[in-house]
């Protein structure tokens, strides 16, 4: 003889949907609080969850009423199709959470009756709970220009929408969603459009969620609120200094003098020239300049002698101002290489 689900919930066979919910509510609260006390309570709690899972579904309940627990779990062949066997998932806390919205045994259980879920009336006259569909997530790639200035981005979606007042027929329609982009918006930000998914009389439409991503830029790489740029310099520029010209995202041209010796790993930080800070608009992060040093493939002996002399003098001076000494020596060497006829007359 199979399990009597009505007996487990302690209700008569003619009980309506609300009677089933009341019975499950009272028993689930009682045995959930006693789970930590004994194993028998855990077994009973699992049977209570299974009984509610069957009797709260009109189709499962109808099969159970006609064929009992054994027929329900064996599967029923019909003229048109085969009704597959029923198997309870075995975790009563899942059933409990679906019912109360929480796993706490001290939840406000009466709230379920005061604010019942939306019901859908099926063709056979029975009712089932309208559950919300799983959210639909889309990546949203943004250029650094769009992130810097912000604005509104329009996205076209297709979804099933009701075509009649009775909300029984649907067809595919297009809709334009206006996505508000805040200046400085960060990657992996979720922008949610509630219930913009497919409309269905038996389900609540899903939320449509756009998740932001930074699109690669040809010049800059974003690092939090900072912008990173890589610049190629020659060995001469690395030692003697240079000026880096940067075309910013907001259409300005800035020139940054590099007076330090550029060594591997050296970075030049320009404050306030990075990405807009989301929480501190219009303040901006920093611009970080990194350098790739291109070494010459050949140096004449005279050039090597000049550099060797410069490094030697710098070492004699304790290393202080090394690059300045080299600058002066290279400049002197260049002057000496000028043709005497091209030199300026003495003052």
C-alpha cells in the first residue's frame, strides 16, 4: 500500500487548494523547528514536503487520486501520450523556501495567505501559481568614450507580447529599451529592466538584465578609475628626456614633458587625466604612462666613448645627476661635430 499524502497533511480528500496550503504551513513550521532535535522530525518533514509537492499540483493530485502513490511514481500510459513517473527531489527545504520565500523556521507564515502569489486559471478550470521566469542576461559592450561621457544607449529586443485584452494570445514584437549610462560606470554593472521578457499567461515575464563590459580601446587601457597608455621611446629619449603627446578621450591634446631617466618599469603619472569617477563626477582618476624603450641596433665607437666617459664621470660624482652629465657630454660632442663653416660667429 502506497503513501497517503492526505493523511500526511491531516486533511480530507475533498480539501481545496487553500486547505492544502494551510495544512502544509502549520506542519512545516512545527517540524522545521524540530529538525535539530531528532532524525524522525527530518523524515516527517521530508514526507510533508513531498505531500505538498504532489497535492498542490492539479495534475499530480489527479493522478494520485486515481492511481495512488504507486501509480504516480510508476508513470501512467494514456491513449495520446505517456505521463512520466513522478520523483520528489528529496530536499524539503527547497519546497519550504518556495512556499515561504525563506528557509527560516520563524518567518511570518501568515504573510503567504495575506499576500498570496498570482494564480493562473488553466483550461481545465484548475489554478496554478504564476512563477516568474528566470532573468535574461545580455552583455553590453561600452566604448571608453561612452563610459567617459555617459548618456543613453538604445537596444532593440524581441519578445512575445500579448495581442488581446484577455491576455491569451501572443506574437513576437520588437521593443526599444533606453539604457541610461552613468559617466564612469564600472564593468559588470547590472542594468535591470523588470519584466521585459516574454509575456505568458501562465508565467510572470522575466527581468531583462544588461551586464556592462569595457570594449577594448586602440590607445588606452582602463584600470579602475585610471587610464593606462604605452609609449615607445628611443634610448636617447629615455636618457635625455622627451615630450609625450596624448590625445585624450575628451578630445584634448596634452603634452607631458618627461625629464626623468626612463628605466624599465618607470611610470609617469599625470593626475586628473584618467577616467571619470562614478561617485565623484566630474572628478577623474589618473593617466599612467608606461614606456617601451627601443634600443639602437648599432652605436659608433665615438658615441660609445662619449657615453663611457659620461657614465665614468657620473660614478666619480657619486651617481648624483648622472643623466645631466651625460646630457652635457652628448651636447658637447654634437657641437664639436658641426662643420666650422656652419658655426655661429663668436659674440
